[in-house]
C-alpha cells in the first residue's frame, strides 16, 4: 500500500505569482498547510461556508484579491479565505489546546487538534497516538461523522493497528456508504492484513462506483504490481490501471508515477520502469526527501531487473 498522508499533497500544488503590495505581504503563506480558527468562513464553489474536516487542512497556493486561496486536503475547487482566520499547523495545535483548557467538552476543538496533529510534517508515533485520543474524545462528545472515523482509521493505519483501523473504516462506511474514498481505504487495509480476495473485491466495487477516482485505480494497480502473494500479481493489468490513474491525475502525482514504474517492472519492461521512476523522483526532488530516497532504492531494483515487492503481512 502506498504511504499516503494529506500533507504530501503540498508537493503537487501550483503556485501562482502574487500581484501587488498586499499580495507580497501574504506571500509568506504560500505552500503552508493551514487550519481554521473558530468561526472561520471560507468561500468554496461560490458559497461562504464553515470549513469542516472534509476540506482541511487547506494548502495555500496563492493570493486572490488580498485573500489567500488554497486547495482542500481531499481535493476539489480552490477555497478563498482571510489570512487572519487561519493558523499554521503547529500554531493550530496550541490554539485548540487553549480552547480545550477553557472548555473540556469542546468537541470541535478536539477534532481539529487531532486533524492538525495528524498532518504535522514531523508527526511521530507519540503524536499520532495523541491525535487518536483527540478523535476518540471528539467522537465520545458527539461528533460521530464518517470523516472522523475515517481520519482515526488513517491514524491507526500509521500506527499499524490494522484491526482498529478496519473497525473505524467499517463504521465510516456504515454512516456514509456512498463515500468511495472510504471503500478504497478499506481495500488497502484488507491488503495490509493479507485478505487478498476481499481487498480485490473491495477495489473492484470502488472502481465500479466511481470509474473516475484515480486513487482507486492507482491503489489496485499498486497491489497487482507489488503484492507479496504471487497469485495476486498481474503486471499487465497493473500497467493498464496505472496508466488510467496517471491520465486522471494529469500526470501530476508522483505516487502514481511510482506505481506505474512498479507496474512496468512487474510486467518485465524495466527500461520504461526506470523512466517512470525518474519522473517520480524529479517531481519529489527537494520536496519530500524521505520518499525520494525510497523511490531511488526502487530504481536500483529496476536497474537490476528486479520488480519491487511489498513485505508479506505480519502473522
């Protein structure tokens, strides 16, 4: 399964040149991941709305008429908002902590603090555990949205507690059965635990429900290309699915290029695998160094005409 965190999306963003003195003052926000203060409003799809964790964090990409514009974490149209109404992630953790000290039953602040902690660039196991506790408290206090369960499932995935992650994503799907991204998460979790047939069936259902969802195409391709179980692998289909995912993402997603390289390697076309891996590395250079090193290690495998394999699930 590809390692996916919302913060990595920052590497994909296009930065528009600021215009005028006001824009220069706001330029320091560009490329920042931000969270809202209480009572913050954003303009999204032409409507002013209260941001929810469907949108957060917001990744700042430019300045628009003296306000910031940003991409919601889960994708979609740009949102517009005032700089004074948002906080950088580390500042947001402190902000929500102070609100919780003032009111220990402030469920919204627990939820927002959990989300901020999860997306910190230096998030570690202790930070993830604190974030899981925040989501648990928010849920106990009544914020039982499918997204809160899905976000906590993602935290448990990072902690490799796949049993709890599956329980949470199942609850998220029960609450919102039409949320296809939750089905994709479930398929990946099933793969992590070696439940290959269930994983494949879940991926197929997600793709059937939304053929335009690049993540579903990509993640199934990754499983077919890199699975430790030989009976699951299918290099030819992995290439087909991965090409479709790259097209859907306009060839701007380094994870999908990495998957395409792995698919070509599984299919025995190591020359193309190296070329695709080079594109993925170029896109990452100076942005996500840890992944860049991982991608380079895979490239060396392809030079040796060796496909990449995920580790077998722990028994």
